[in-house]
C-alpha cells in the first residue's frame, strides 16, 4: 500500500510517499525564504509559491521513490488548521490527483500528523496514550483511547508554547523561529537566574497560558541596561525556557497520574507522546525523559526532523486513516479552525 501525502499548511511545501509499514520512500521539501524580508509569513505569497512548487515536488518524490503515480493507493493532504490559502493549494491538488487516478482522498488534521509522526520511528506506538501537542500555534493535551478516537483535555488560554519561544526570542533581539535560538542560548545559561511567572498553577488545572510570561520578560528587559542583557542573555533565555517547559511537563504528568486507582489497571499502558515543533526542545525532551523514568511511564519523542512540519507526518496519519477506511469526499474544503480534531 502506498500513500502520497501533501503538506502546505503554512509556508513550507512538502510531498511524501509512504508505504503501509510507515516507511518513508521519498520526501521532497521546499522552504519559502522570501518571507524573511517581511518579518513574517505573507499568506498570499505563500499560497502562490505553493502553486509553483507542489507539482514539481510531487514529480521529484515519485522519481525518488521510483514509483509511478498510478501505483499510489490513496492521496492525502493536510486539511486544517493553517493558512486557508496555503491549505487550499495542497487540498485542491490532492483532490484533483485523487479524482484523476480514481483513488481515495484522505483528509488529515495537521496536528494528528504531528502526533503520528512518532509512528515513523516507533511503529509500536498504540493507544491508549496522552499526547502533548506543542507547536507554533498550539499547546494541547490530547487523550487517545483509540487510534482515531480522542478528546482534547486542555489547551492554551492565549499564546502557544512555540509562540512564546518566538516572541521571547524577538524581545531578546533574535529572528524567527525563536525556539531553536533560545534552546541553543540556554545550553550555557542558569535557568534559576530569573524567576519568571507560571500561570494557572493549580494542580488540577491542565490548561496553559504564556502571554503573562511574554509581558514579564518584556518588563524585565526594560528595567535592565543593554550591557547587563548582553552579559546575561544565556541566563535570561534559560530562565524563560524553564518557565515555558516546566509547566508543560508538570501538567502532562499531573493529568496522566491523577486518579491512580482508576488508572491502576492501565499502569503498564501509560504512555506520553510528544508532538509538534517544540518537541525538538532539548530541555523538554530531557525533563520528559527523566520524569517518565521516575514514574514508570513510556515517553515517545520523535527524532528532531519529525518534529518539524513535513509531509511524512501527514502520510503516517493517512496510513492509519487508510487502515480504518476513513476517507473524505471530494467536496471537502480546507478550513482553518484550530485544534486536534477528526475530519
Ligand atoms: O510544528 P511547527 O513546525 O509549526 C506549527 O505547526 O506551528 O512548530 C514551529 C514552532 C516554532 O514556534 C518554533 O520556534 C518551535 O516550533 N521550535 C522550537 C524548537 N524548534 C522549533 N521551540 C523550542 N525549542 C526548539 N528546539
Ligand atoms: Zn506543524
């Protein structure tokens, strides 16, 4: 079984071909550097470039995988959330391919793709599990009882974790994406240097909030001299990173380990799955791994390249949908509504 998957939810175009064992036969990608000139993604430009690249990348992926278009069994695309114009290009192209080949179309929620990116390297991942989805636009805890049956437990009330990294990097004078910059700076920093605030701290509150942190960092920076900031940028970055990551880890475990009696029989099955761009963060990976070992929980962490947006993750979720006979009609349109959801 072969799936061809397309990801165009933001400014990266990606096409992947995957077999039924989650093996990536090809993945071709193209990034849009033009947005750097504008300080952010310009949606209209993004969608126009997707039009120019999606067909070329599809040809390239087919050549790389050494498969013919008519041996593909289903066409998948990222359908939501994302920039509506960008999604429209990938979805329209996928539907046109599906129609012309007379093959089913599979609609994938981008965040479900991030979650099942874990299957590519760890095919033994099966529900029940608790997913922590941390990306540029989302911070959510999602409780899975079956592969395609889940409920969103909690989410951010304002900024997402990735957004907090990006905004704090900008406050400190660095470019986008801010997460990798803060991550790197923090390696030589003292995370206890500044006590930045942590919101929604009650034990049974599983929601997140990061806009107060952004304000706290802004106010802190305003009060210091330029030379003090330059001298301590590693320490400030490490302190901000801790204020983003520590609540993610604490709340994930608070939810997973609550109600121990009810979950006792599931003890051996307790699993945490990290998903999204922020899953690349070294502190998050380290703290999750350490706490998981302490509580006898298995934690699934994707390799760095599978944390980022790519079509292989869309293909992985599509394999699961294919196996569950979960296909979409060609009248389905993309939509930008946020959150992990079934389509
Ligand atoms: O999942 P993703 O590629 O895009 C969305 O679907 O939104 O995630 C992008 C986010 C950005 O906010 C970026 O700063 C963050 O992931 N990110 C990181 C790291 N690498 C990427 N955040 C923290 N540490 C990192 N190493
Ligand atoms: Zn993403």
